[in-house]
C-alpha cells in the first residue's frame, strides 16, 4: 500500500507525522505533500522521519490571516501545482488530508482520479467544523476521522479513532520551567500579558508575529525563540505547558503527560473559538482562558492552578487509524449506501 498525506503546517503537519510514523512501522510507503515555503514543516518532517518518506510539493491557497482575494489571485498557479503532483496522486492508494486550505485541491484532484480520500478533523474542532474538512465531506463525500466522541454530531460519514498526536520521542522528566508555545503564527495577546508577570523560569516559543529579541531585553532570564524543530524535547522536561487550542497542547498532555493550560489565541479568526476551546480543555482536564481578558496577576494564578492538575490518558488515535485504515474507509462509505 502507498499512502499520501498532506502536511499543511502547524498541527496539521503534526497529524501527518503522527500517521506516517504508524504507517511506516507497518511497512507502508508514505509520501508527504508539503508547501515548499513551509520550512518549519519540512524541518520537522525531516527531523522526525528522515529519508523514510518521500516529499512532494504543493503550495497552500492562502495564509492563516490572508483574505479570500489572495486565494483567488493565487488559484491559477495553485492549479498548476496539481500537474506536478499528478503522478504522486495517481500512484497513491489513499490520500489522507489533514485539513486547512492546503489540503483542498490535492483532495479534490485525488477524488477526480478515483482515489479514496480520508480527512482528519482538527483536534480542537469539537463544537464547530473546519471549513476545508466540511467542504470535502459535504460536496465530495469524503469521510472524516475524528478525535473525540463529541465530534460525531458534526459529520455523517465519520469514525472516532481517538486523539491523533505524535509518538513521544523522550521519557518525561520533572523540570522546573514553564513551556509556552504560541504556534506558527504566534499569540501576541498571551505574550503581552506574560511579560508583565513575575514569572522567571519561562521557555517561550514566539512564532512569526513576536520578535524574540524584544522579549529577551525585558526578561533576560527567559529562553526565547521563534521556532524549535524539536519542541518535544522541551515538552518532556517542562513543569507545565501553556499553548493555544491545537495539537501542541494535546501532545504535551497525552504524549508527555504534562499539566497544560489552554490560552486562547484571539488573533486567529479562522481557527476554532472559545466554545471549542472549552470542550478541548475538559478533555485534557484543564481550563481554557482568554489572555486578552486577564490581568497579568490572573494569568499567573491560572498558571499556578494548572500545575496542580493531572492530564488524562486515551488510546492513541494514530495507532488505531493506521491499524484499521482500509477497514475504516470501507465501513464509513458502506454506511452511506
């Protein structure tokens, strides 16, 4: 069997790696489709998977904060990208799309070629549907793999496999620092409040929107960087992980069994909102907070309270999905007939 997976940046790339890891242990060939400009995803894939997977390239339609106009302007060149990956999709037995607009055209093209396609809904989309996955499900009859039982109400063609996250690379250890992950785009609202706290031992990943050097001037005891290709090593030794709704939070809680705090990112209007975040926080035995609505003192209090909680345990969804991939596809589609 040969499986193609779209790695669409951030948590979407995390899903792709998690599934690829499981498929490779079963002797299945994997090709991962990446945006060539997404150097962070490429670096992470190569770090985790090395040369065990093939890499193909297709560009995303628009960035996380870009408008529909940008999408329409780029559409002709993105359609041309499909020619470049035609043979990849033609030789593929199944395409797994991990969401975001980067997955849309490859998934539709694979369907046009008569190839089975399976979508992964986002781990934080519990009360609302992500646009790309909803579109492919409703218009192209693409089945969906889900993380949580509560997501069943969102889709007719779906199966719950459990939370999908990457395998732990390191043995968890009790560290003395708080790891704050703001994601690819960053979370300025969280960082703004965080620098006004009295917290000293902080390891902060800032993302694209916050300059680490500016933070380092105000907080010389902090370790600050935009991106880290092996963030898992930092998770494994952290006392607590603070992150926005998404895969990093889930990986910290479930792969490394770390207490977590969900800090909503109000600067990502197209991602999941507060209702979804509250549901995800409950699954991870924590609380969802909006940094924009907290004082620095309140943020400190929520961080301290989070350190006293313990994360739950679930069966790993990537393992279940890889084990039952063909069966799941047939079962979901047969239910619709």
